């Protein structure tokens, strides 16, 4: 890999992309590509070059980016040891977005115009992805499996753009259903990141409660994405008489919120956090006493569910190719992103171009290989 500068789950959400069983790559690896006509930028007889935008520094969101990118690299390393895709090894270049739109704009230009990547995969964060998707769309560059639930990315739909997450408005409405069934009549306090991500989740929660006719008084505290200590916001929520806490943001702030509530304020109000924080890193930062009883949505089996054959097999493979990499929800997300892109390469066939790849999504169902 090249680099450039939790919980208890109660609401399961199905991914919007159908899945197929994962098969060995040996058959595909043995067949060599033939001459093709089309845009083969990033593709040679021996290599497929991919890029991703991940926060690796300059932001608390690096708690996501570092481990997810390592999980992706682990799966590509595994595929490469099997001979690659139709004899092509996968080369992943990780661009450090610093969770910033302006930085992401510059980094993606480097990935596209200097490194010559075939596609972008798993760009993390609403602000970075919102800053670059137009640039990628204009150039016909596949922009796959963005890690953001912003409805801006899917409405309107983009020809080359696909996301992985339930949109934040829908997730907020799912939380509203749970809140209505379990805490109607209580006062809800929402702590949200002050950007499109946090605001859409907050608005989706309010919208869902309104649709259900819930009798919940709602108050909101926002925090800036650059701040890691949200104790003051938590104190204001408690002083306002909040009885249930809902969080929309990043793992570092989620953990700090839990510690502030449980340890600093000795406040045992029920806490709900969105799916993006259903990660081992959140629990590690908060301390396991602080996360006891916290509720979250989730979209798949968790890394600790090694009784599930699909989870166990992925853990075994990761141990083969990345001995020092912790197998947790973050690295599993990255691994599955890698599986998904490889599954699509299999469907696209050995004569890979950007046109054939995009045509795959336009004319037939997408079946990424990331099932559990």
C-alpha cells in the first residue's frame, strides 16, 4: 500500500447491494487479458491501479481511515498472492484527505492525473466525497462504494458513483422508530457533528419522530469536526433535562461523549450512536464500562461473530496476509470493500476498461463479492 500525505446492536439494516458467494480467484488468474478498445487508464497486462481517499492525519476521523485502508490492503494482498485478477496484481494508493473537502480535491487530482488510477474505491467521509464526485463523474472515473450516507451522493444518482451506506435520513428515521417504541414522552438530546453528515442525521431523526407522531421534546447540540472534547455539549444536554442521548458523528467524539456522560457527570441516560460508530475503536477509546448498554444500528455481521463461517474465514485469511493487523470491524469493512471491487472485476471480465466497467452497472445487476 502506498500512502500519500461496540457495542450492542438492536436495529439491523440490509445493504442495498445484492451479494454473491465468494469464489476462488484461481480460474480468473489463469486467463490472460487480450487486446481491447476503450479507456484502460490504470490497467496494464500485469496491474490494476486503484485509489482511495482516507483520513490518515489532521482529523479525529483518522480513527476510521487508517484501519479501513489497512483492511482493504490486506484483501488485495491476498488476491495478489493468488495471482491477481486475470493475471493483474492490484495496486492500492491511499490518498490522505485529512477529512477535508479542499484537501481531498487536491489529493484526488494527484491520484487521477499523476498516479493514473483506474477507479476510486471507498472514499471516506461526506465532505471529501462531496468535493470530488463531480470531478470523477465528469471524467468517467468509477467512484465505487463511498463511505458516506449523504443523500446528496444518490439523489440524483450518478452513472459512475455508488455508495455503501444507508442514507443518514433513513438511518435517522430507523432510530426514530426505536425511540418512539421505547422512549416516547422522554426528552431527547441530539449531539451532532456540525456538517452535512451530522445535520442530515439529526434532521432525519426529527423527521422520523414527526412522522410517527412521537411526543418527544428534542434539543440539539452541535460540535465542530475538528474538536475532540465534547464535554461542554454533554453538560448542556444534561442541564437541559435530556433523558435520552442520540449521537451523530465520529468515533473519537462518540467515545468522549460516553466518557463525559458516564464518568465525568455520572449520568446514566440511555445512549444511541449511529452505525458509523459501531466499531471496536469507539469502545477502546471510551472504555468498556462507558459503552455498556449503548445502542447502535448495524448493516452486517460483526468481527467478533466468529461463529459465523463467513466471519471466521475472513479472519483466517487476514491472519495469513497481515499477521500484525487486528481483525475488528474497521479492518473488516476495508476487507469487504476490497472483496466488493474484486467481485465486480470478475463480472467485468478480463478485457477491463472504464466503459465496460461502467456498463456493468448500467445494464445488469451489481453483485459484489462481500457476503457473510
